[in-house]
C-alpha cells in the first residue's frame, strides 16, 4: 500500500529485456536506504518488487513482467528517464495522500500542460474504464502522485499542480502527448462492485454449506 506522496525522483540506469522479464535498474538517494530484497517500491505509481540492490551506486533492480510492461508507461523508460519513487507505507505511517495500491488501471494521455500563475494545470485523456471512477474533487494517482480532480469532462479530467509538486516529482518532465500511469480511487471500485452484487433481500456474500 502506498499514499501517492512521492519521496524522490529516481533516474533510470538501464532497461534490459530478458527471456522471462525485463530488468529495470533505478538510481536512488532516499528510497534505497534501508531497502531489502523483496520490499515493494512504487515506480511511477506501479508497485514493483526489489530483486537486487547495488549499494555502492545506490541502484534498485526490479523485474517487470510483460503484463506490467505493456500496461504502464515504464515501456517508454530509457536510461536517464526520471521516475517517481515511493516506498510502501509502514503500518504506523502517516497517510498523507490517499490509499494507492500501486496497481495501474491504465494509461492516460497528457493533452494539456499549461502554466497558471505559480501553478500548472494538466488535462489528461483517459479510457472509459478509468473515467467511470473519476469524480470532481475525488482522488486519482497520476504517475504515482496523489492528486485531486479539479474538473471532469466526458473523455478527460483536469488536475492542478502546485509549485512544490512540480519541483519534487517527475511530472515536471512530462510533455503534451506523453503517457501517464493512472490508478483510480480504490473506494469507487469496491462501491461499484458491491452495488452490482447486492439486491434487496439478498445476502452480500454466499454462505458455504459444510
């Protein structure tokens, strides 16, 4: 579980396709501290498992399955790419953003990226299976950043980026046309599921007969 509060931006060291997976190596200053093999780290909002650590160069190595590769914008990562990093939330940690699982729902496309005073406004086009969960003033994770939805259209939504978020996340590197990892609010998915399963007079779950 994550919060969408990015701890630092890392730099992709290498992307190496293999027979079974794609090995991604990321340089980190903050998130590499105290990490162990098997720990979870969100990379651009995608939950990945640490498979190797290179302490001298502070490299974190991950193995990406083809499913992860095709569903996220990590497929566009190259050596030198900037990525958002967040370690998993400890049980006694503070929830500064919102509940983020690190399971990417799909890719959005940045269609507007403008300066508005000291802030920036972003508009992201998203597929219908994601837009159904996007609500005004609701939460959404874009490249792992917990953000509040400022406006909703039929095929896109708008978010505002304050100067601090712009400075400390990889969103500053994004340009119009770039792909953005999106994870809709977890609560909306469960509410939809329960409403579909529950009908007047029916139990919400079957009872097993032993």
